[in-house]
């Protein structure tokens, strides 16, 4: 890859993870709504945006091909349910002043992906990776001992997204067509909720235009970072892309503490320190392995 391609890839990666990091600011605008109603709008307007993008990108044949494969559709149904659960919990966490927990969850997620690689794909964990997973486990254990309960929000976010990634790894469908099919399978439930259970705030005919635009923007908030991510993935090595993934939860952490003033007690801070240390070890190992592999290729 030439320098121009790498530079544009880095810019796309920064844009993707920055947008994911500041997404809580958007959901805070809709704090008056129940989380499930915000999820409803996210599904509906994402479906609209995704249909337009899939048609414009010429990927409609991939959608049709997937529709003819029952196994692919079954996996996408399961992954769609996991994604919707992740979205719902993320929205609820933000608007219930648990952004710190959400941040912790997305810090833990890449380490969980490594562990899942060992459990489900028999991928051998290098010693440094084992140390990283152990450090994260120690950090979570400290939090459990200190509070006497699981940090369930962080763990649920990390687990749902890790299992989502696991299922998507098993199905040969590109991210954009796959996300469209997942969203379309959730769409009937979202429309049913809108018709029978939504509040007056979802009545577009009586809302102010500013609120309607905020609701419709849910589609852009969902798809824009994904498009930047896929553009970055085409231009960068996956190992390189991994170094950018900590930007999102880092932005969330800063906003939670200094913008929304969520309490950061000693036990929670110690947990974050252990997780940050685990991510440092994990990142160092990834970089060292990448450099070693590059040297072998040169030789």
C-alpha cells in the first residue's frame, strides 16, 4: 500500500471511531424518550439510509443472494437480535448516567474477541495475550469484590458485541448488505412498536421540525461511522486498524467524567487501570508481532 492509501485509511479510521465515541451526545438529545423508543427510531431510519446506500453502491445482488440462503439468513437473524440488544443497552446506559460502564464494556470487547478466538476458532493465544486477558479479568474481579455485584452493563455490552462479531465472522456477507438484512428483520417489530406503543414524541406530524430531524438523524448516526470503518478496513491492515479502536471508549470515558460528571470511585478507577494496562500489553504484542512478520517478509 502506498502512503496516500495509508493516510486516507488512517483518516477514515479516526473518523469512524471518533463518531462512535461522540455518539452519546446524540442520544442525550433524546433523553426524554424511553431507550426502546429511541431504538425503534434507530432501526427505522437506519433501514431507510441502508436501502439507499446498498442500491447506490450496487450491492443489491449480494442482498438477493443472502435472501436465498436459509443458513445465512438464520445467522443474520441471530446477529440482528444481538445488535439490537447491544444498541438498546447502550442507549439506556447513556441516558441513565452509566456512560462509564459503557466505556468499560467497549474497552473489554477487543480482549473478549481474543478470548473468543481461542474458544471458538482454536486460535492459540500468545503469552502476552494471555497476560492481557488475565489483567482484564483481575480488574473486573476487583470491581466485583468492591461492590459485591457484577459490572453487568459493561459485561453485557462487551458480550453482545463480541458474540455479534463471532456470528458475522461465520457468514460471508459484506458489512453493508449484512447490516441492511439485520435491520430489515428487526423493522417489523420496530414498526409494530411505533404504531401501538410509542409516545407522543414519535408523532412526526405534531413534532417540531428540529425534533423530527433529530429522530431521522438516527439513521446517519448509525451508518456514517460504519461506512468510514469499512473504508478504513479496505485501506489498512486489520492489525493496524485495531490500534484505533480504543479511541471510541476513551472519548466516552472523558465525556462521562468531565462532561456528564459521573462518579469515578476508587474501585472503578482501579478496574479501568487494569483494563488499560491489559490493552497496552495487548497492543504492544500486536505491534511486535506485526513488525516481526514484516521483517520476515523482507528477509
